[in-house]
């Protein structure tokens, strides 16, 4: 009998502890949109991306031009010239694809530049979220941005504005 009483008491205590946990959420997209440096960094990334894309398109256009010229003249060319043109076209193709990979591939220039510009901002956001969570006694803080699994969120538990304030960013009260 004592054992059943102890088990029931333990369950009651555990249920009280579980219900005492506080939950909150943030919208990192909203936070990012309210950080001026993020907009500047995103604009810089977009500009670099466009420049690099144009550079790659020029390489592929040259490749296409050389391929069309070769296709038009191939019948008339001696074998050694054909072989050298094919090698030239293959080299151009390799250079264009390599440039594309270096600029936009995993670990490429765009990835590295994004790390350089965006990661410090994300780190500041994460630190502010942690501070708000600790100060507010939140056991869990979820992110509702970017296709999260958060199906419903009561606005009174949105910590996004508190995070921005913690970062020293003024937010309109709307």
C-alpha cells in the first residue's frame, strides 16, 4: 500500500514539474528582416551571385559558340585539327563547369561568403534567444519560420520582439 502511495505521489510531482515548463517560440525570418545588417549582407550576396552567374554564362556562351563553329566546319577539317578543336572545346567545358562548381557548389565562393556575412548575424540571434530563454525561464524555444513543424502558435508566446530588443534593435509595436 505504501508503495502505491509513493508511486502516485511521484507521478503527481512529475506531472507538476512537466506542466511548470514554459514554452516559447521565435520567428527567425521576422527577426532577420528587422536587422539592417542582414538586408545589407543579403544585397551584397545577391550582387556577387549575379556577377558570378554572368561570368559563368559568358563561359558557357563561348563554349556554345566554339561547339557550333566546330560542328559547321568538322567535315572539312583534317583529323589533327579536329582533335585539337575537340580538346579545346572539352577544356572550355571543363573550365565552365569547374567555375560553376567553385562559385555555387557546396563549400564554394557563395557558401563561404554567406558564412562570412550571415553567420555572425545568426550567432548574435542565437545568443539573444538563449538569453531571453534563460531570463524568462523557458524550457523550450521553437522557431516557426521556414516550414517548421509548429502547427499553431499563440502570439502571446512569441519571443521574437524580445530577442530583437535584447540585440538592441528597436521594433515597432504592431
